């Protein structure tokens, strides 16, 4: 059967509207109870790229994560939030990105990802180092932000799961595999296969176009997307944006691994109903690979933010 991709118009992030539209978005599968059973631990995996560019729509909006968390709770699940940002801690970036009041109101714990060696069936990557917390969750709900990307052309469902690679291991993957776009794309696909999210819900109500993942500009698309198949969702999104899938390393890797589909099933809006003819791609593509000096600088910046800057900010917030 063709994978199902649900697409739905949503024009703003108001809580009641999001709750209603999420119910409609997930109705083709039977709603959130089709994914979450009572007592299950449910990882909510947003994109917490950075807290340093407020207003640029670089991260998944907290209002959407809150709406999903409420539906998880209604289904009897126990949501927790986790990610592995490029710089700093998940909690620090979440708070800097406006998640603080939502996390407190809903009492959602935030976990910092720890690495564990995970075997794969891939001959190219016999094992990957992935988040123990993501692999150990009963359910993973992947909540990416739709963005252009200066290295990979497109950042959506598959790319967001790279955040399940803990700490600075992501930078080392850029060093180890970045010289070969095909190999890097295949690593991202194998990471997504290993994490195996039960559901991906894409935040494209306001997306991020141009020189993403952080140096572009907000773009209102008024769209949510969902699928149980993260590769099918990315395929659909590239199509509606008018992006040639051959230019996206994750999609070309999916094709080689027989994860590209001749047809997709659209129970709500058809992809043709949502076409964007003027999506802004990066001005130019940048190399994927990081040299050793860049990896070292990145590691030192990450440690400074996590061990010094965030601790000072936490102290300042807690002081009377």
C-alpha cells in the first residue's frame, strides 16, 4: 500500500485551533490513541537548533509541541521532551526558545541525550551512536520545523532525527562522512530508520526559507503535515515545494535504499493543493564536511555554553 501523508491548512498557533486541527490531521489513523497507549513513555523530539535567533522560526514552535503533549496525555501517555542541540543543553535551548512556561505549565520533563552504540542492518554503517533515551522510549513523535538548508537543501523529518545523535558526535559525523554527500545522506536515513518514529508531525505553519537552518527568514505556509512514514512525508514536502528530490541527499539515499515511493496516499489535502511556487532555496550550497579545526572550535563553544553560559543564566533566573 502507498504510505499515507496527511496535509492540512492551519493559519496560526492558537491553542484551541491547534488542538482541533491536530485531531483532524491524525484522524486518518484513528487519532493520537492509535499511536499512544496508557502508561507509555512518549518522547517528543522537536527541532531545538538554537535559542540565539528568536523570531527567525529556527525551532519547532512550543505551541505545537504543547498541543501534541496534551493529546498524548489525553491518550494516557507520559510525554517527555528531548533533543541534542548543536550548542548547549536541550533544556537551555528550549527555555531560550520560549518553551519555559509551557514546560512548567504541563510539567513536561526535559532529558539530555546520552549515547549508546546501536547495531544496524546497514553494510555501510554497521553501528551508530544514538540517544539511549530515544531508543528506549515506548513511542517517538518526531516534530520537525520545515526549513531550507545550506548543506542539505531541505531540513524536514529525516534531518530532524539527526538530533538523536548525542552531543558533539554530530560534528564528528560531518568530519567523518561529510566529504561524501551520498554517504552523509545515507547516514541520516539509517539514523531515521534506527530511531523509527511512530509519527512525524511537521511544523510548516511558519517555516524557515533561504539560508537555513538558522540564517534564513520566516515564511508563512499555514501548513501541518503528518505521516507514520518519515521518508514519505519528506518526499511529499519536497514535491509541494517544487524541489528536485535528486538535489536532496536524504531523498537520494532513500531512493537507493528503496524508501522512495511511486505513489503516496493523501486523505486530506492533496500535495497539488498545497504547491508553493516561490519557495526560497539557499543562495548557494555549502560543503557538508567539517575540518578538524572547526570540530574543535564547535566542541569548545558547546562546552562553554553548556558549562558556563547556561549555568550563569540559570543562576540569574533563580536569584531574587
